[in-house]
């Protein structure tokens, strides 16, 4: 993932990786893979965007239970969404 290798992972816009839409197994696995890569490269699971929303918020809003679960397992703060 070029974005991660370039060191920009700390400034990632999580909403790009947690969009609404397709919930097929393939798309869910791609999102989970992205979350794992980003987290392994030091992304902050509680990073807020310009609206104060977090990755956990986007996962919950888009009904991506698998992504929300993974974010919580990776240390996302349930009180911070």
C-alpha cells in the first residue's frame, strides 16, 4: 500500500476505507485488510476527521459490524465515537 509506505498513514482519512455500500463478503474482507494494514503501520484508531468523527463512528454508521469489531479489538475507544 503506497500510502502506508510513504509515511502518510498517520494522516489517513479513515472514511475512505469505511464507506457505505456493498456488504458482500469480498468487500468486507477488503475493508478488514485495510484496517489491519493501517493499524500495523501506526494509524490511530481514534483519529478524528474535520467533523470530529472517528473510524468507529463510520463503521457503525455504515453498519459494518465486522469493521467495528476489529477496530475495538485494535484499541478503538468505545467512549470516543
